[in-house]
């Protein structure tokens, strides 16, 4: 007991001094620790900024885009050195809540996922993220097929069919409105058979520049395309014309065309029955012409159904055509009297033509080349006694000799001239031909 009593007295004696000593020791320890592990500030950069409540904008019918400069943030972190040494940027999250959007800005919130209770402070270098907000837009586009490459000689690209050829686009109105075309590209390089392929849809503005669709919602991103590859066929082109040239002129029949043959293409069943392309006479009118008639003919207008001009001959679609027109030449010919017949002879009477000798002189017109080979025996004529009666004012026929005009019929390309000798028609009763009554 005496020992314990003594110890107790020693502990109690100078208690205040001992407390001060304890506090001093603690302070010294804190100072020593502080010197060895001081508070410091460290910067962490490139922390991604996530977006919360994006659906809030969608419900409001708005689209948003975080500015590139606000997609990451740098922060200053204050903590003890030992803690900072254990931290990296991956131990922090940064976010913006779109419900806090105001005037193009949203506050950035940064949190620590490690040692949050040992960190004195976290301060973003940028406290607000810049966010662009605009109305949502939506449009529908027809998907076009764009053919690239070349098929081998003798082949052409036929029908092109885009399956599921509609795409709906939704997103920021400015981006949606910038789209001009939706395109699928298909290469036919070296192909000789039909193609069916799946291709990605690409979007272009009116200037032909690609549109970034990263912020858009697409009803489809690709579609299938069918491309027919057709064999070509070379066929002649036939040209016609209509109308009559000016008086004293004629068409020689010579047609000069820049395109006489052309490559066409189509399905085998459509090509099999096409042996030539017929440009009808209605395409070129030579009415009243006194010189060559020139025309530009679009051959595509006269292709049969299912047939088109092969791509290799596309430059031949328009043909320059000239119909040759030349003046007529006039010459005299002697037509045998035996080539002239008489019509409407009165009942009970006989009629025959007489004149100066065996022939009747008349003039004919035609192209020089045609007249060079004319044979007068090819010209025939008729005398109509009804016309003779009218010319002479007759109401009743009597025997006698009457002046008459012959209506000649000419071979193709030959026309009546300005000179025509009249003939005489001898009319008498009965069937027998009387002695020669030709007037000298």
C-alpha cells in the first residue's frame, strides 16, 4: 500500500506541468508530421465531362452539343502529399446536369472516387461547360445509288435498284437541314454479272461535302443495292423525213448523218428483237426547202422500250442529220402514142389518139442523176373524154377530131414539166378504125 500511495502522489504532484509536456509533445509530433507530409495542391488534367439528364433536352424537343473545349476539365486538388501521390485523374469524375442549363452554360461538378474524406478541396479550373442547344429537326431522304468504276468494254450498267430506299434523319436542326442527298456508292469495276451488295449510307450537303452524322439518329445506316450488268449490241440507225421541197426542188434521197451505228444495251429479252433504230419521217420536215435541211436528232427518243444507249456511246445520243435538196432539171421527152389510153368513150363509138408521128412530146423535171437514166416508155398517159367535153362545151358527141390534154403518170422522182404538146382524139361511130384521118 505504501508503494501505491507513493506512486499516486508522484502522479498527482505537478499534474499541470505534465499536461503541458504532453501537449508540447503532441505539437512537436504534429509539426514533425507536417514537415514530413505537408498539404499540397496538385493539378489533374483531361478529366472527361459526362452528361446527366440528357433526356431532359429530348423531352423539351431540343438537341444539345457540348463544346469541344468543355468535354474535358482540369482540376486543382489540395490534400496531403501522401494522398496526392496515390491519386490520378482516373480517381475523379466530372459531370454536368442539363437541367441546370442557362444561357449556354452548365456548371461542372467534380467528385473524387478515392480518398474523398482526406481531400481538403477540389477546384475545377473551368467552372462551367459551354453547351449549344437548338431545336430538334427531322427529315426523310430518298437514298440514291452512285455508281463508281467502269464495266469492261461491251457491257453497260443497267437498272439500279436500292432496296429500302428511304432513310429518316433526326437530330440538331442545323445539321439535318444541311443534308442535301443520301447516297449509297456501288463499285462496278470490271463486273460482267449482276451485283447485289450491302453498302453504308453517306450524307452530303449541297456543295458535295460529307455531313458528319455522329450527332444524328438514323432510321437505317445501310441498305442493299441491286445493279444489273447488261451486254451491249451495235445496230444501225435509219432516218426518215417528210414533206415536199419548194417548187423546182427535190430531195435526192441522200441522208448524211453523224451517227450511222450505235451501241445499245438492255436485258437480253429486250435486245433480241432490235436490229436497227428507226427515226421516223415525222422527225425531219423538208416542206418548202430550197437547200439541204439540217436537224439534230436525239436518238434516245426513238429507242424501243427496255432499251437504252450504252454508256460508251452516250456521246452519240445526238446525231447531226442533213437531208440533201437539189434543184430540178427540165428536159423534153417523146412518149409513145401507144402509152396513152382514152377513158369515158361514148357508147357505140370508137376513139384513138393521133398526132405527129408515133410519139407525143412533153417535158419532165427531175434531178439530173434521175433524168440521165429516164426511159420515155416508162411514162404513161390518159385522156379523159369527160374533160374534153367540158373543154369544148359539148353536150353530145359527134364524129370528128378533138384537141385533148394528156394526164401523164411519171416514174418516182420524175415530175411534169412546163412544155406539153396537145394530142388529137379521133372519134367515130362503130368499132372499126377508119382510114388515117390525121391532119397534116
